[in-house]
C-alpha cells in the first residue's frame, strides 16, 4: 500500500506540470483523473468480491502488476507528448485510455489489502488495523515527493518510469513473501457476471450508505484542493512547471507527515474511537480550506494542506473500520472494495469541478470545500448519535 501511495502521489504531483508542458488545459488534466477514478470506483468492489474466491494475496499481486504496467503505458504516452510525437486530442485520448486501463486493474490492490487487514484483526483492533493501512499510505506519500523531486531533475516524466519499476518489484516480492490470509477462499466459484453484480450491489447496501457518502465527500474535498494547488503555485508565484511540481510535492509530503503523526498518536496510541476520528477530521479539513481561501503566502498554503492531510488521515481509517464492523466475515472482501472506492469516487467530480472553478476564480475551489463541511458535519453527528464505534 505504501508503494501504491508513492506512485499515486507522484502522478498527482506531476500532472499539473506535465499537462501544462504538453499543452493540455486545466480541465483536460482534471478529465484524466476523473475518468480513471470512475473506472476505479466501479472495479474496486468487484475485485473485493473476487478476493473472496481467488484469495486476498492473489488479487493483491494482480493489482500491483496492473499498476506497474499501466504506469509504464501512461509514462510512454506522456513522453510521446513531450517529444512532440502526439498532441491535442490524440494525446488526451491516449492518456485517458491508458489511465483507465490501469485503474481497472490497480483497483484490486487496496480492496485486497483492506480485506486482508480485516481477516487478521479482531473487531476491537479493526480501527487500529485500518489506521496502519492509512499510515502506510502516508509513508508512501512522504517518500513520493522526495524521490520525485530527485528524479524530475533527469526529466519531467522520468519519475513515472521509476514508479512502474518499483511497483513491478513489489508485485514480485508480495507473490514470494507475503503470507496467505487466514481467510479461506469460497469453494463456490461465481461467474464473471455474478461477481460483477455482487460487487456493484455493495453500492446499494443501506447499511453502508452514510459511510460511503462520508468517505466520498472527504476525498472530494481533498481532490478539490490537490488538483488545483499545482496550478495555484504556478500562477500565484510565477513558477515553472518543474518548480511547481517540486513545490507541490514538498507541500504534499508535509501533509502526509502531519497525517502520519496524527494516525500514530491518535489512532494507534490513544486508540480513539472511529466516530471521534470523523469528528476531528471535518473541522481540520474545513479550517485548511479557509486558510487556502485567505492565504497569499506559500508557507500558509502549506500549513493549510497539512491540516487537510491531518483530517483525511483521521477520517478514512474510521470510515473503513466502521464499514468493516457493519458486515459479516463473509462480506469483508466486497465491503473492503467499497470502502477502497471512496477515494476514487471523490476524485470523479473533484478534479473536474475543482479545475472548472479554478478557471473562473482561483479561490472558488476552497470555498466549495468549506461548503462541503456542513453536510459532512451533519453526517458525523448522525454517526456519533447512532452509537457506532
């Protein structure tokens, strides 16, 4: 999960600069992320369902392999654009298709990892277990900008090749050394159609509706900020694409460090209940958006993103834990896939809406994040009242 997060951080950090360098508009860059996020969201609960019959480890390795090959294809298309071999609509189509194909397979990894974690933790340990997945994500997010900042000195697209190599190596290591989950794969083999129907049916499960909405809104808030901040750095501080990529990378790294520290202290050591974590997440994200709306200094913007990262680090382990605790052991794979789809669902509309608002006014995306904190607060209050821990 750490390696996957490292790769995702590099992609999101580089995209604004790569898009500008190849002549893509802001909304075209947002379209790449939105299309791939839609595919990821549809595929994630399906892969979670597959893990019930294929086994967690096998699905995890499939996801890592798909991530490696998909990132390689994505890098090759961008490289062709930077060299002037393709441009305009053809370049955009190549980037969208390669990223969508990657997302369809890489969705297997988070779903299998979350289900694996549910298999090896008791209900009392579930929030801490899911918090460790979040900590692994944050560790990858910390390392990603540092490694990207070094590799981008070779070429703007070079870090993507590094990600493809690293995730390919991790697929081999997981296949060789990762122990099998204690979950026993189902002896009943479902057809592809049955698996698709069962996986996608998770979206209609009334037990999970409030948690799904909470997770989606948390990540949509994050997407609105992450996908516009690179453009804001370039425009507000007159940075080159490479300089903006480095500045955004360092900012996202600082946010990940803050999130990691919060998870270690509050989730692992203090063992805060899941509903309290959601209650802490919402004001942290809203405050970060307020600072971004008002700030004109880079340091203040960085502090704001750190607050948003802290909120996300509290919120997502809580959502994943609560979702896991609401279902039986036989449903963990499907529900793990649904919880893992929350980031992708948030990134379907977030980048498009954020970049669209950015073209109208550079501060409007952050005003929208503040507005989203109101329904989020209502959802958090309802979760707390329900007594779910």
